[in-house]
C-alpha cells in the first residue's frame, strides 16, 4: 500500500510542467568574472530562481519554451541584457514581461512568434528590441507606441501591411523591416513617430514587395540617415515621394525596376549618396547630379545619355559621376 502511494507521487512529480521546463539559464554580472548556469526543472516564472544571483545579463537560448504567460518574465530588477533567442516561442501573452526596470536590450530573435499584441512591450524601458527571424504577421494597434525604444529589428518576418499607429509617440530612430512582405506604404507613414533629438532616422525596407511609392510617404520626418528600399519591385517614384524631407545621407534604390527617375523627385531633398544599381534606367537628367556619390552600375544606360553626362561633367567637373569612363565603354 505504501509503495503504491509513493509510486503515484513520484509519477506525478515527473509529469509536472510549467512555462519553463528543464530550461537552462545563463546569468552573468556586468563584471565578467561572476557567472552561473541554473537549471529550472519546472516553473512558471524565472524570478524565484535568480534571486541573489549576478543577473545583469540573462541568456536563455536554444531551449524549448513554446509560450510566455503573464508574469513569466517578471521582477528581474537588475537585468540589462535579456536574451530569449531560438527557444521556439510562439505565443507571448500580455504581461509576460513586467517589472524589468533596468532592461536595455531584449533579444527575441529566431523564435516562432506570430503576433505582437498590444501591451506586451509598451511598458518596458529598453532601447533595443530584436524580433528578427520570427513568423510575425500580425502587429496590434499601437503595439510599439509610447516607448523609449531606439532600435527595432523586425527583419525576416511575414509582415505584409504597414500601420503608422504601431509607432505613435515612439522615439525609434532605427527601424529594420527588411525581408518582409510589405507591398505599400501610405502617405505620412512615419509622421506619428516622435523625432529623434539629434540623430536622424534610418529606415530599412530591403527585400520587401514594394511596387509604387506614394507621394508624401516620408512626410513628417525632415532628416534621414538612411532610407533603404533596395531589392523591391519599385518601377517608378512619383515626384512627391520625398515631400517634406530635407536631407538623406544614403538613399538606396538598388535592385528595383526603375526605368525612369524624374529629377523633380529630389528637387527639394539633398541626398549625399544615391544608389541606383541594377535597375532599368536608360538615362538620368543631369539636373539630379547634386549628390556626392552616385552608384549606377547595372543599368542599360544609352550612349546618347552618357554623352550628355560627359558634356555636363566638362562644365561642372563634379566627381560624383566618376564611373562615367566605365559607362562610356558599356553604354548601349
Ligand atoms: C526534464 O528532464 C528530466 C530528466 O531528463 C525528465 O525526466 C523530465 O521528463 C523532463 N521534464 C520535462 C517536462 O520535459
Ligand atoms: C513580482 O513582484 C510583485 C510585488 O512584489 C508580486 O506581487 C508578484 O507576485 C511578483 N511576481 C512574480 C512573478 O514574481
Ligand atoms: C548588451 O547588448 C548590446 C546589444 O546587443 C551589446 O552591445 C552590449 O555589449 C551588451 N552588454 C553586455 C554587458 O553584454
Ligand atoms: C540574439 O541572440 C542570438 C542567439 O544567441 C544571437 O545570435 C544574436 O547575435 C543576438 N543578437 C544580438 C543583437 O545580440
Ligand atoms: C546634439 O548634437 C550636438 C552637436 O553634435 C551636441 O552638442 C549635443 O550635445 C547633442 N544633444 C543631444 C541631446 O545628444
Ligand atoms: C541585387 O540582388 C542580387 C540577388 O539578391 C544580389 O546578388 C546583388 O548583389 C544585388 N545588387 C545590389 C547592387 O545590391
């Protein structure tokens, strides 16, 4: 009889499970000499296992944690860099992350997250959030709004629609949405984002499905460090595309299907480096030659066009089209 009861109890114990089952947690202090690895057999929250441990840096990776529930990651008052990468996390419920007052970097790369609900990240004080290489297709209304976030990485997900409300009153100055499925950016897409004080903004939309860029898309932000639109399907830019934008350090339009670039497009926008490689341009008006560098290889530029550029160069001696000698041999 006694033996029977004992067996039932031990049977139950080995079946016990929680959010964190057999999960190994690496913790470290800022001072690299203090580190530890802790095994959580089963529990619904991390905090009890990390008390009195050096825990500015917490890393849980290559484990199996399909879901984060309310309070799963709460009350870690010293953590600054928190990595929860490649753990198969599919679902994150509201309130999963709470009371992380010193959090600076949250790395959720390489999981299987499908949806970003509102309220998951809004209260967190971090500056960098890595959500790249997940399966995100749905992002809730205002999901990143009112945040102190500076850098947000969302590359390699399944986002197909842009909503300007996601970032309302957020100070994101570097946004990487490369390799998603975005087809269209509406006018004033970024104007609700609060403006970076000093830095200008960087937007990376490499490798999406953008076809046509609307007028006024970038209106509301005056200065951009980088706008990357390379590897899309853009065949033309309407003259008002950069309305409201004064300065872009690097504008990358490589690998699109541009067959024309109206010089009005950049009439009131200073671009330092303009990248137009691997498009379908046959010519460009010399009115556009105000940049420091122009990359134009991989276009079917006509010899007639190159002649007009050479004539222009003789008058202006502008180094910006120094590749022109190559083009003279390769023009068609
Ligand atoms: C945790 O690992 C132990 C020993 O390997 C195993 O007996 C137990 O079933 C595992 N628990 C879960 C929830 O996977
Ligand atoms: C976090 O701390 C609060 C306040 O001390 C407490 O009420 C709550 O139960 C704690 N949550 C977890 C998951 O430790
Ligand atoms: C915290 O993460 C950031 C960004 O990944 C990194 O630059 C920094 O070195 C990390 N800090 C520590 C102490 O590991
Ligand atoms: C996030 O974590 C993954 C897995 O450890 C790592 O490969 C990646 O470099 C991390 N990202 C950052 C910015 O630290
Ligand atoms: C902004 O940049 C200027 C000049 O580069 C610098 O003097 C100033 O401290 C910066 N302000 C902030 C808030 O970073
Ligand atoms: C264009 O895309 C191809 C294929 O992804 C890549 O190999 C090439 O380097 C790209 N060209 C430029 C100028 O980025």
